[in-house]
């Protein structure tokens, strides 16, 4: 037996163990999709290093661990434990999950416009929601990574959001996924399905946080559907424990003149991998992808994005920035594919990286595949260090070297942060960044 | 105010400053002129504490303190200001934020209470009238996308807000049109008083048409080759630096050395 098949064998055991216990086990279509996904995973196994898409990201630490299904009731998490991660806004809808399961006690529901559904996936499956069965697995699974297949096979909970045609949900809906101090050696598989109908508008904030120091694995998948004239904004804020592993996929499908925005902030985890994919499948669809990734110590953060321009006059704008310190490593792989019929595509992709130490490393790789001739596609990738002249300049204005350094790093990150439309998220991020930067206290108001 | 005695400084293995002597008294304006490569910018860099210079012999005292012993930010907090020849851009950091950080760094060092945003905005807006800078530039990233003139105005605004005891302008006039040059000159003239001194480092005489210096020094080959009163630049205007560098080089200077 090879090492890979041992891994597959282990996850197969988890699947068998979860068959009856995981949500929707008694519902035929759910069981079928789980089974199909498990088969797909068994065929592929975890991606090998020779796989181009995983070239810079070693999965050895994940392979060598025997992750178990979570036992959610084993851990008591109180509101006090998560108060730095929730938003104070009393008008905010909040769903909290602890170690793979929904916690009603920590969640907060507020009144939403008529017809809007927000509920834990487990409940939505049992309720037999038609839109959920139509969309779940429809976007992420066909071309997803083996981790998407594993997620479908093992998904324990998550959120189903459905916004009816023409309805706007003003306040962001906050999804908080908590790994407790008891999450060590557990695999937490969340599945979110966000469905906007025509002309609907909603904003979702996904936070992933770790409270302990366990070597747990979060494997999460979010599918988003934005048909004609709709708008979906997803903020993903990843603050896992730096001993944890975080694998995430975002898969969006867009209709005509729709808008999708994905803001991907990666701060935590020993190893973090994001696959962000968007299909612009009707005229006039627009996607905006923003990302900020921070690495320190021995953190490894890998962002893979893919935008498919499938139809004419679709537009995309992507801006990812990375700050790597210590012995951390960053990967950015941004693929933009323009299909032959996608004339008048307008696409811009930028990736900027700041290396703060000699031992930090980043591998930026823009990948453009253009099969149409009347397009405007630009891209750029840079790797740089702090500007010595700027450091000296700030010192001549009274700041210490350390303060000057912190201010320059903050400025670099701030270009992404100040572009975030939600004020609360901006403040939260500024706060996180301040804490992370030594000698940044001077910057606080 | 500032006393430089026999200052030697080198970059890597080559000596740039070869024994500078200069006394700047309270409230005096000194101009330092000289051809390219004479050591003008090195002198500014050494005084402000830029890295990369090896100080050999000599000493510099600034208000009774050993200047060379201080970190750049300590020099700033003691009242030394450097206006840059090429102001740097700082993306993501607003001008107002920079000014607030700078003012409070100095106040903290001097044991004064830090100012809050409200107090500062008042102070800064008052100083902005001095430089003719548009309010909107306060909330933009430092120097990002600023024109050459706006960048220099921004330097003057920082100077006006920090109210230094000694300001060194390192070729602040280079690349400026006449209107921007007047703004720089106007800022210096308005801030000039009995307790504040200036060192104007310039390649050209034209800045000195608007700021009348107390003394003018010509730097050549790491030495002060000549010192004089405000009339010296006009003499140089006629003769160029020919008497220093030889006729051939002077001709090159005149036809496009800059």
C-alpha cells in the first residue's frame, strides 16, 4: 500500500463512520452526492506534489495525520470565548458553528426581508429545500479539487442562504466557524450554499477562527450563485490557529449583468490554501476578487484563483497583496481564461508581494489563457522589500525605525483594507494588523 | 545652533567630505552651492543621519548635543528637519496620518502631551495656507500621484507643521517651475525668524533670488572652497564654477551638466 492510498483508506473510514451520523444521511439525493464525491476522492487521492496546481504546497503534514470526525458536543464554547470575533452590531444576523456543528446558543437571528432563508445546512437539508438540492454540489464538485470532493463526502454543516428575486438584504450576514480548544486532530468540513435569485443583493461575511493550539483541519467550500442582475459580496476572514490547517474553495457562478465580489483575507493557519473560482457565464457579468495574505513564522499560504470569461462583455478585476515575514511562504496563482466567444472581455489582475525577511519566499504566477481576439487583459506581479528611502524619510519625521517599518507595512496592507466597503470589517482588520505589527501601537487612534 | 568641525565622510571607500567647517548661528540662513559631485547632498545626508556613510574625523554639535551620536528620529525630535530632493511616495498612508504621527513623535520626545486628531487638523489647516496646498491632498496617500510641485509643497507643509529649529533643504528647488519655487521661498521666508536657522543646498542661484541668505558657501571636492555674503551667488552666475573645476568642465556644466 502506498502512502496516498493509506490516506484515502483513512478518509473512506471516516465517510463510513459519518454515513449515518452526518446531516442528510437518510435523504437519498444527499447520500448519493456524498457517495459519488467519496468515489471521486478515492480515485484521485490527495493532490501529489507533481500536480502543477499544488507544486508549491506540500500536503505531507495533512497526509501524515489521522484526522477524526469532530465530536461537537464535547466542547463548550461561550459567547465570552468568541467576543473578539463577533461584531457588536445588534442588527447583524449571525450563525455560529463550533467544531463542525451549528450552535444556536451562540447565534443571533434578526428579522430579514420576507422570503429570505438563512439557516444551517443541516436544517435546510432536513427541510428538503428545493433550491438547495438544485444547487448543492452543482458548481464546486464537477471541477473541484479532491478537497472539494472530500468536503461533499464529509460535510457536517454550514449555511444555506436564499434571497428571493429583487430582494436586498442590507446588513451583512455573519458566519462564524469556530475551532475550539478541543478540535485537535479533527477535520471540520463546512459547506455553504449562497443563492441569490434575479436582482437579489446580499453580503456574507465568513470568519474562520481557532481558539486553541490544535492541529485541526478546516476543509470548507462555499458555492455562490448570482443570476441576472444580482449582486453577492463575500468577505472571508481566516484567523485559524497557527497550528491548524485551512483548505477553502469558493466557487461562484454568474448570470448576465450580475456582480460578485470576493474579499479574501488570510491571516492564520500553519498551512492555508484558497481556491477561488468564478464563472462569468452571461454578458455583462462582473467579478471583483481582492486578497490580502500575511505569513510569519513558518506559515504557508497559497491562493489559487481562476476567472472564466465565458461570454462577451464580461469584466473582472483582481487585486491580491501578500506580506511575508520570518520563514513563511506565499503562493499566488491567478488564472484568467477568456473563451473564444468572450469578445470585449475586460480583465485586470494585479499581485503585489512584500517580503520582510530574507528567509521569506513567494511564488507569484499570473496565468492568462486568451482565445478571443478583441479583449483588454492586463496583469502584473511584483515582489519587493520595504523602501529604504521611505524608512529614512519617516525617521527624519520623528519615527523610530521600528515604527517606520510598521507604518510602511500597514500602508502596504491598507491599500486592500481601505477598499473594503464594510466599515466594521475594515476596523476589525486594522485592529488585527496593528496587533501583528510590532511597534504599531503608535498608529492606533 | 550648528557647529561642524573638520567633518570627513565617505561612501564605501571613497571619501566625499574632506574636512568641512561650518558655523550656523541662531536665525541664520546659509546657502551651500557647488557643482554636481561636490558633496552637497552627502552633507545633508550625514547631518540628517542617513545610512551608508562612514564618518571619519570631525564633529558636529547641534544645540550643544553631539549630533552624530543621535539616531535620525532623535535628530528630528531635537529640531532638525530635512526637506528631500526627491520626496518619497508612501502608498496606503495618508498625509494627515503622517503629519499626526510626526507631530506626536516629536511632542512625545519632548515630554509634551500628544495632540488628538481634532487639534491637529486645526494646526495643519492653518499651516496649509502657508504653502497653498489643496485640502484634499491631506487625505491622499503621501506624495502618491502628486506632481513635482505638490511634492515640494508637501515637504514645506511638513516643515511648517514641525516648526524645526534648523531646516536643511536639499536641492528642494530642483525641477521646480517658477511658481513652485516661489512657494518654497515664501514658506522659508515666513518661517524665518531669530531662532530658526536654514541651510539651503542648491545647485542654482535662482532660489537665492527669492531667499536672501546671510552667508553663501561654495562646496568643491569635499571642502568649502569659498564663503561670502549674499552677493556671492551673483558672482558665480557670471563666472560659473570655472574657477573651481577648470574651464572644460565648466563649459560642460553650462551646456547640460544638470
